C-alpha cells in the first residue's frame, strides 16, 4: 500500500512539473491569431497573474502560468498555445538570458487601465486602435475634452489619441468638405462644446486639452497617437497663445507672422516645421510626408528597427513582430519628415526608399509617447465613407501588432534603464 502511495505521489508531482507554463508563440508559423494573443495576455494580467514577455523569442512570445481556465480561454478565442514543463520553460529562459542572444524576458505585472480620447458618437471603425482593442477583447473607456480638462486622465495608465485635430482647424477638411452635412454638424458640435467649457474658440479649447495631455505624459502617463493626432498635437503645443487659424475656422484672422512665433521647445517630437497656411490644403505642416512621397502601393513597406533587447528593452518591446517588414498605409498624416524629428526621439520604423519615419517613440518627463503615421494598417488609403476593416480577415496583421505592443508596454515591470 505504501509503495502504491509513493508511486501515485511521484506521478502527480511529475504531472504538475510537466504542465507548469503556457507558451503563446508569436512567430508566423506557430500563431494563427496574433491579435487575440495580446487580449489573452491582458486577460491573464487582469486576473492579478504575472506574464513574461519573451522579447525576440519566436516573434515576441508570451509565457503564462498554466491553468485550466487559461487553456480554455485560449481555445475559445482561437489562440495557438503550447504546454511547457518546468524543465522546458527553464531551458527557454536560460537561452534567452545568454549574453550571445539578442533576447530578454520582461515581466508584465499589471493590466494597464486604458482610455481612448474620442468624441461622443464616433463609430468604432473610425479608429484603428478602438477596432483592435475590441477585436482583441481588451477593455477600455472613452473620454473627451470635458473629462480631460477635469483631470480625468489621472485615472488611466495609457491614453490613445483618436484622429483628432488639436489646432482647431477641423481636420483641415474645409477645402473638400465644407458643404458636407457631417462637416457642418461636427463644426457646430465643437463650437458648442468649447462654449460650454468656457472658451471663446475651439482652437483655444483644443489647445487647453493638448496642455492637459502634455502634463499627463510628463507626470508619468503613456500616450499613443496615430495619423493627424500626432503632428496636430505637437503643433498645438508649439502654437500656445498664438492664433494660427483663418477666419473660416474661428471667426477672425490669424496672428501676423505667426510662423516666426512658433516655439519648437514646447513640442514632444517635431521641430523646425513650416505650417500650411492655406485653409483649402488638406495638410497641417511640412512634418507629414503624404504629398512628398512617390511610392507605389505594391512596394510601400516600412522596416522595423532592431534594438538590443537586454540594453534597450523599451524600443525592443514596441517593435515585437513576426516580420521586420510591414505593409505601409496612408492617412492624413502618413509618415514623418526625418529632418524635422528631434534628435532625442527614436525612430522605430522607417520607409527606406525616401528615409521617412513611420513609427517613433520618445520620453517626456516621467512618461512616454509613441506616434504612428497612417490611419488603418489594413486599409491602404482609407477615405471618408469607406467600409470598416474586418479584423477577422487580418488576425495576424503586423501593422496592428505594433498598436498592441504599445497597449501592453505600461504593464512591464519598471526598472532603471541601461541606456
């Protein structure tokens, strides 16, 4: 009887050792739904469990604790996974820790609380970040100007800026859409909100919002922006107390010689840019490369930069992918003029044909920001009124993975960087 008990005990212990971890592989061959893999990782973090992000191991895989609930959830969500023994997991971690390998295991500790800055009534498919958060089943809350101005950002770890115009020029849609009913209605709503919040002009109200977001980042927040929310945000900061809007936008003329009054010291990422003065031109400034690029769609790709996982874990995290070459996509702000990016800002992704930057990252105060050019990674040239992107058709999208890298980034254990 004693021998039987000892045998059963060893069998149980052996089984426990065998099924100790779940590996979510993120390489092209092993994973059938990269986007939902981020969602299950967030779900596990939300259960107060820790996760290891295996940078540069099989496309940036995730190592999770093994439970029946997590296995079941992976199966429900259609995520590829492997069960690892303690021995196998330790072998992988040992390989990753080797000085000869450009890999690192980063501990993710807490699910970040996420806010999407977007106007009320906007449809989810108007914004790539909102779409992929919903698809990956990552919870978020929407906030807008009133909440921001009332310090509502303090409740969140991570903020995404919807395709907003922080300059008060209504997206520079005036030239093509000033007679469109949606443009007229959006303008009325913006003016009504500004008045409600105590501002005489939309440009003044948007400028105040930009300053609140700036303070949120400086205080330790994580901010991510795409398309026109990138350059218009920096322009609004640099034009503080300067009227750069023409009469059709705010009812009076712009300040004479306003270009010479722009203060580039106030911006996050850009410097030495020239503002677009014409209200009929669908462009904010010389930062954007949309009208300057001559790249056919078939050859429009951008390359992700390679960093040292052990010495530069932050940019390495943000560039995790199953490919280093990502399909390009356009937007009002498609990409950034490298000559007008500040020297302390990292270029994470670039189009090598003409040296434009697509994906950039920087530090501001105690916080971080990432700017990603373009509107929708799986809709090359999204236009007003185009149908929404169905992410069920793009579950392995490398362009969308970059967004989700930024979502998980605040969950990483904080430690002093070696750079």
